[in-house]
């Protein structure tokens, strides 16, 4: 069995889990999302991309690039939700 198949399967499970979390976050309004979690995840993902490139490991290059994208999407959604909530509160006040 090709070890990369295990890596791709793990990547698919991880990314599906994160996609589900982003959807849940979108429906809940982004409550409890930490900016430091975003900073940590984005930094770690970027460093892992560099590491994966140095190892020439396609599975990890793709997976970590997708992880970085999910961190960015999640944070953008949280910022938009907070901004909309702030605009609604200002209009109501």
C-alpha cells in the first residue's frame, strides 16, 4: 500500500472537519473565535508549508496550504460577522 494514500485520507478527513467547523461558525455568527487562534494556525501552517516544500512532500504541501486557507476564511468570516454586528448595534442605538 502506498503511504501517500494514508496521508491523502488523513488530509481529506481533517479538511472535511475544518470545513464543517467553518459552516458551523458561519451559522452561529462567529462567537468565541480567537484572533490568537487564527494567528497561531496561520503561522504554523505557513511554516509547515515551507517545511513540506523542503521535504518535497506533496501531501503536506497541499494539506498545509488548505489549512492556511481555512484559517484565513474563518478569520475573514469572524471579522465580517463582528463588523455587521457592530453596525447593527450602532444603528439600533
